[in-house]
């Protein structure tokens, strides 16, 4: 079941939806179905298309995922594209002021999958980070609070943390990336050094979160995000090239699902 959720992109779509949940709860906004659906649909579209454009690379790095794409991709691709088209159509039909921003998932696909950005050091990681960081901004835009400190804080937090996760993710793809001539942090510095740098970056983000709360930029509830920093610090030491794709696709990509669960639990028990 876990393998199916990862390979079908259902789990990564749940992860982006979790960012919506975390954003609405911490920013004290109502959780509505439409932004949840839009984020889910956009994620399915982007990641499903990426499975096809990265098929040759996946055959070397994650052969089981490549096999899944070859066997079932003809079903999942129209689902991903269909959901995205429906999301755009609904946004236009409802007259959402930010409907034109739904072109961004398509731009991400073009940049990441066919735009050649993978050949530029760190750029692909940053594109992934900024794409995920746009989710809190999109939620803020939907509710008319895009420039609220809480929204900007979460957008920055998610961008940096996902960029770190993307760097860690590259550990499993060392051989395939080298064969494709893709420069990554693990390729240039090795897995051990990558883990050390990722831990330092995660600790620096945690310090920044504490600083933001202490200085009054965001309320104390935002200390809840430190649970994800702890989660990331727990999985980084085990991020080695020999770990299976489920470790990266389920454990690493599950960080925002974990954070949303923590935030919901704290809201229910404490706040």
C-alpha cells in the first residue's frame, strides 16, 4: 500500500495538502475544500508529468517506480491532467481573483522537467522549494491575507525546509545523476558531507523560528513547526544511497504530513 501511494503520487499530493492544513491552522484561517482540491490537483499534475519526463533517469535510480509508470502511467497521466484542468476551470468559473496564477504548476513542469534547470547546480532544488513555498502564499491570497506575517513566515519556512529535503533526496540518485551529468550536492560533496550540511541548515532554520517567535514576528503557536525540524534531523542521518525509494518517498516526503498532524493535535489538546 505504501509503495502504491508513493508511486501513484497520492502521498506527495497528501503532503502538499498538509501544507494547506498547517497554514490555515497556524494563521487562524478556515479550512475550505476549494484550496485543498486545487493544491491536490496541481500536485498530481506536476508530479505525474514529471514521472514521464524523468522515466529514463528513474529506470536507473528507482526502477520499481519506473516500472509502475510504464505499467500504470497511461491511467494516472490523464487523471493528473484532468484534475488540473478541472481545478483551473472551477477557479475561472467561480471568478477567483488569483485564477491566473494556476498557470504556475505548468510553468514548474516546463522548468523542472523539460527546461534543463537540472544541469545548473542547486537550481532544481530551489525550484522545488519555491514551488512548495508558494502554497502558503496561495492560501494567503485565497483568504486575502497574502502579506500577513504568518503567511510570509510559513512561505519562507516551507521554501527553505523543502529545499533542504530536495538536497537530501538527491542522495538516493547519485549514480543516475552522475550518469545524466546533473550536478547535485551529494555528487559534489558526497553523502556524508551532504547530511552534515543538511543538519546544520535544519538547525539554523529552527533557530530562526525561535527568533521569529521571541521577536514577536509570529505568535508562540508557530513553535509547533519545530516538530518538523526534529523530524528532519531524525531522518537525515539515515539518508544513504542504499535506502530504498520508500524511505525517501514515504519518510522524507512525509515531513509535512507529520507537521500537519502535530499542529492538529496541538490545536485540539492545547490551543
